[in-house]
């Protein structure tokens, strides 16, 4: 049932948001006031890593991290679910700890 709900939700989102999403220019987004965690599949041809990396490097955020998923393309959460889930738990336990206390412009890129 979860997969059916996922597909329905994706179709709903695409139907109602795709035109707006296509008009977003991330080159103009240089500052966010929230943590940013990018998970990049090494074999993703939908989102070229060069564009994602340029966005990441130009972005100022209280905290930002980049995680490579070596065996994934566009959907690391499905293609490497165990690593993806461990990474989310890591972010919650280690990266988010004390974020409200220390507002650093820290950025980390793991497994370059």
C-alpha cells in the first residue's frame, strides 16, 4: 500500500506543481535559513552533479552536507535504502545536534 500511496502522491504533486517547479532558478538561491542535506547518486543523469555541486558551493546555510551514493542514480532512497536510512539517522543524531545553539556556515562533503 505504501508504494501505491507514493505513486499517487507523486502524480498529484507533478500535476499540481510541475509548471512552478520548472520555473525555479536555483542559481538565484544563494542563502537559506534552514539546514540543507544533499544526497547525490553517483549515476544520476537526471540531476548532473556539476549543477548540484555548483548550487551547493554557492549556497550559504546554517548547515549543509553532501553525501554520495555510489550505487545509485536518481533515487538513493530506493536504490540504496539501507545506506540512505543510516545516513538520515546519522544526520538526525550528529549533524542536527546543537544546530540551534551554533549557527555555523559549516559544510561537509563526504566520500568525494
